[in-house]
C-alpha cells in the first residue's frame, strides 16, 4: 500500500508530464488533456496487466484511486475550489446580467434536475430496474449543475463575446450552490424516514449554510480589509472558508453552499470598497487563489481519469451510462430553453435558439457532480450506487472531453448562422 507522499509524487509527476506534453504537442484545453490522457494511461496499464497476468499494475491504480476522491472533495478541497471560483465574481457585471444568470442558475438547474430525473426514471422502468422517482430526482440534481472551472477555462479559448461569456461563467458558478441545495432536498426525500420532513431537511441544510457563510465573512473580513500584508489576506480568506465549512459539517449544514456564500460575500465587500474609492491591493490574493484552484483541479482531473475505467466495469453501468448521456443532453436543452424564454433580451445579438444551443453544448460537468454522486453511498443500495456513480462519471467524461474538444466547431457553426 502506497503512503500519502508517494501518491502525491505520482500525481504531481502525471500532472507535470501530461501538462507539458499537451503544451508542446496536442494543445488541448488543459483540463481535457489531464482527464483524457489519464484515462488512456490507465487503459494501457490495465491491458499490460492483463497480458502479463499480473495484478501489480491493478494494485497501483487501486492505490491511486483510493486516494479517496470522496474524502478529498467533500472533506478537503471542495470548499477551496468553490471559494476560488466565487471570490472573483464581478458583482457590477452580475447586476447587468442578473436576470439571465438567475434564470439559468436557478430555474434551468431546477428544471434540468426534474427533466433528467424523469427521463432516467422512465428509462430505468423500461429496463426493469427498481429506481424510485425520488432517487432519480436526486440523480438529476447531481448532474444538473455545470462546472465553473472547466467551463471558464475552455470557453476563454474561443473568444466568446464578453457578455455571453460572463453569463455562462456566472451560471456555472451560481448553479453549484443551487445544485447542492436541490441535492439536499431530493436526498431528503430519499432518506425522509430517517432525517425528518423534506422542508426541515431543506431549511437546515440550505439556510443554515447561508447563515454560517455570512457569519464567517463578518468575522474575518474586517481583518482582511484592515491588514496591509498580502500574505495575511490570503490566510484570512483560508480561515474564513475553512471555518465556514467545518462549522457546517459540525451542525449538518451544506458546506458547499457556505463556501460559495463566503466567496460571493468577500467579492461583494471588495467591490463595495472599490466603489467607495477605497480599493484593496488584491494582486497576491488573486494570484494565490488562481494557482491553488489550478492545482486542486489538476489533481482532481487526473484522479477522475485514472478511476474512469474501473468505474465503467461496474455491473449495468455501460448501457445506462449511454442513456444517461443522451438524457443529459435532452434535459439540458429543454431546461435551458425554458429558462432562456424568460431571461429577457440577450446580449451580443444572440437569438434565443442560438443561445440555448451554445449553453447546452457548453454545459460541462465536473468534480462537484462526482462528489455528490459519491455521497449517496449510504442512501441507496450497492447496485443503485454503482449505477449512479458510473453514469455520473460517463456524463462528466462526455461533457468534458467530447463536448469540450468539439466546442470550438459548434461555436463557429453557431456564429456562422448568426452572421447570415
């Protein structure tokens, strides 16, 4: 069994070598390259392992996979990833596009969870699988939120109009919190007999998390604003988000929502000082969170890639994964279409249909979906858990790698249609 430090060395070695190879040769978007090449490496290693009739490589992959991705995300780095994404939000731009971002992050995420859950329930029923409707809705909430890190990194390469790009990034950021809230609600329906009523679970997880996030910011931000030391500002922000997350874990609230609230609150207070002519020097702060976010996501994508082949070997997963990908695209298109209908006038000359197509194909999934899927282990049976986890992996792989690699062609086709 490998120790912690050797695992870190192997992961960092993969991150460095795969990133350098991609930079010089393949030039894929960074996150896509890490996941894709990690999957290829794990497949090659397993083929050699099978040919040599040895279990040593399988054991090595197993050791890396048991870097406990669930614990790494839910009890370690997820709070920092969410804070990093939300603390740089420009609220002045958000006010300008508040209506479309709100409709997409709240309404589209809710409808996406319901549509996807309903489609998966119908598909599971036709295949004779004992999936209850609340379990399918819970699964829908897992796959509904888009990933802000992958979306921001990939979309920046296509020179999207600034307003459209901001709306897509804003939706990806805010729907993380909405997705977590929906997951809490629907998982509360699944475990209602143990955890109390649906409304009680929702109120405790959601509103408690918001209160903790605001409280942590209120305690820490005065020091953040008064200190002149850039390093201390970084330490204060780390303290705020980790304290909020730990408090939520202790009281049974949603740490993910509290982390987003912390990040948005820090951003709002910094923007407020800037409007008053009292801007803070945030160069070191911004650089630190950008580097940390990049490192954590690199580790996440490599582990997801190494785990992917193993997950798809679970029973019933392959067929249902194909259905899950199709249902995900249908649910995403339908939910974004309905939300865009009420989003008001769109910027940059986009019509509703072109906007819906772009957001449907740009709806990439990432680490939050994997973390939520893993957290269902104690809520459902072992077979149901393997299907949920395997199908979630398939959706993350398809949206990140397949849609991410072909996003440029889709965007150019949409732009060509607009110019006619």
